[in-house]
C-alpha cells in the first residue's frame, strides 16, 4: 500500500500570480511550514500523533548511503542517523511506519554497473532509529521494490529480480523478506515468471496481519491482456502458491496500484492510454478475499496533463484524483468510493477554469476521511499549495483552502502527503523566495488530527 508516503522531488521555476478569491482562507489543520533540509532523494512516512520519519540519501546513486531522521510533532526535523548497509548504493527506496511508530526502511544498493544489486532493509522505530540494515544479496538486478509493516511489527519487503543481461525470456523472481524484531529474516521466492515483464509491486496486510503481495504481469508491451499476480501469506514468511488472474482481457494494467482491505480483498487502479498522446482512462476492479475479481470499469477518462493519484483505507473507502485537461490548462476532478463499494460522481475540486497543476497528494485515514493536497496557479507555473479535507467518511471534498506559506515564499509547488490512520500527518513541497529563481527550497508542514 502506498497511502503513507511522500517523496522529495525536484521542481521548475515559474512566475508569481495572485490568489484566487475562493481560496483566501488558511487551510484548516495545516501549520505554517518549516524549511526542511535539502536532500537529493528521499521520502517521508507518518504514524498517528506526529510520528513522522524521513528516509533519504545525498549525492549520486553509486555514492549514496541511506539515512533516517525523525520528524518532530511540530514538523521540525530531528538529527539525521546514518544506516550502515555495508557500503554505498541507493536507488529504489520505500518507507512505512505503523500505528505504534515502528518502521521499515528499504532501498536497493545499485552501483549502476553490471554487478548484482543488493536490497537493504532497516527495521526499527521512530524513537530508536535503526543504525544497521540487513542486506539481502540477490545475485541479480532489481527492477522494483515495495514494503509495509503491520501493527504487530512484522514487516515485509518485496522485490523483483532478474539475471544480469536478462531478456524478456529470462526468469524474473518476486522475492519477499519477512522481518521481525530479534528474529532472523525469512526470505521466500513467492513467484517466478518467464516471457513477461514484472513491475508495479505492492504489499499490504489484512486485519489478521497476513501479508498479500501483488504485481503486474505484462506479456506484450503493445497491448493486453492485463494480468495481476497475487501471493498470500499463510504465516510469517510462508506464502501459498501464487496465482495469476486476467483482470482486463483487452488492455494492460498500466501503472497498476493495489490496496489491501481488512478482509483480504484487493482494490485495483490503473490506466489505459499514454500521457500526452491519447485520452487516459482510469480503470478499477476489486477482488473478494478468495481472489475473484469483478469486471473492470472506467471511473473517469479524458485528456490529462498529469498522473492520476489514488488512495484507500482498510475498510475500502477510496479516492481518485484526476488532473483533467481544460483548454490550455488543467482542472482537478475527484471521485470518492464509500466503504460499501458505491462510487460517487466526478466532482470539480479547486478553482474552475484552466489551471496549472504539477503535483497531487491524497490519503484516506482509518475513519474514511479524505485529505487532498495539490499545487495551483492560473499561469504557467504553480505558486501556492491548496488543501481539502472531508469531515466524515461520507462528506465530499467540496471546500478547499490555501495552506499558509512562509512570508518570503513566492512560488510553491510539487506537494506530497503523508497521512496517518488517525487523520494527522505531514505535507512537503518546494518553494522559492524569488519570483524568477529556482524552486528548490524544501518545506515541511504538520497536519493535525480533525476534531
């Protein structure tokens, strides 16, 4: 599942514009942002009550080493802690924090040479950051990575590995490492596939703490069918035989994103179409705990200038945000799914008319309340951060406001959201204190729990 993470990203320069009247009030629950440390790459995750953590690295891929820092409840950053993974290399990465402040941080040790890529995983807590990572030697190249930690502290890291110099005919393995405190990791190959590309890995837990691993199977890059692979844990480190299901007989599952519900069902979101070339259709399907998938349906479609964003919670409450092209700009549409399975209609979120939107963040807390965060401007470059939050599991996202900026910030853009199960969390974005200079100043703001 990917509903807790926000990733540090780069942003471009742009021009200053005035605020839209509809968003003049400060966004409820959001603090004035702090100036955060500049990093090359990284991500945040959040547990309840401000239990924020950052995983990051600096420099080129071959020289990077993983580091962690706690984020304080006021959104200021703690001291960085280096994590010993036996050497440099930091490329793909992931981070998850559970409701008790336990964390799993993982990354690939890619030296960008024709040598095997190891997988590093650090298990610990926000209050006692791990200083050593377990390194799993793959003897192969690693093309995808995902991780999650359940409330009892069991973590699962999954990756896809293929031989060095592999072709589509080579065997790609989906490997899972199960980590528990003071116990040896359990490494399991949950599936092996030839004649296809394996990507879009996902992992989550049902309400009984059983891990469910998913991946996308692409047999033909130029067309369908759309196939998902699923492996379900029967005990820590033990998985039942993996199963493949054709979800969409006609088209690929592009950019597949999977969420696990408490009963062991799956919510699937993907796209049909190519950004910037053809209209994009956001597609959806769900499975019951037995793995039987419903017929796919299109939720929303149209020309877009950005990537759709999805989120869901364990009860099945879900949200889709879709940046729909409008004239020379973009408007933002949002669709909400009730935990009963009913989808609402696509609604406008944010100012009407053509806008410029470059970054979206969305999350659903444990009570079904939805939080959205995005950048906005009426000219060619975003300059401010807007936010919306529903007050209940049935309340739509109708009202939006601007998140308060620091007094010298002139342009702010590319936000991301880290939301906890209790409805609090953090947001990050990049700003400039100049109306013409580079947008490189990282900002971090706290979102408090709704009353």
